[in-house]
């Protein structure tokens, strides 16, 4: 939103994203269980901006760990 004056104080209203929760199946991973290049680029860009990335899944820990390490 654009800045506006309120009682002589200039305020800018922004939403700040601090954390992104990622589901694995059908969201982060493609149908082959791989992380597509576009997703990797988006995650890298978010991490560079200081956004925390969290994997949320019903899958087993070893499966999730393998996906994240890849």
C-alpha cells in the first residue's frame, strides 16, 4: 500500500513474510518426487531475504530429510 499521513506521521503499511511452510507432495515436489528448478529458485530467493523455510508433511522423517537435502 502507498504511504499516507496520519496525525502528521507518515506510515507505510506492508505485510512481512517471515516463514513459509512447505508441504512436500504436490506442492514442493513434482510427480516424480523431485524439486523442480523453479521451486529451488524461489526457495533460494526467499532464503536470501531471510525468510525461514519449514517442511510440513505427513511423510516419514527419512523421506522428508532426503527431499530437503536434495
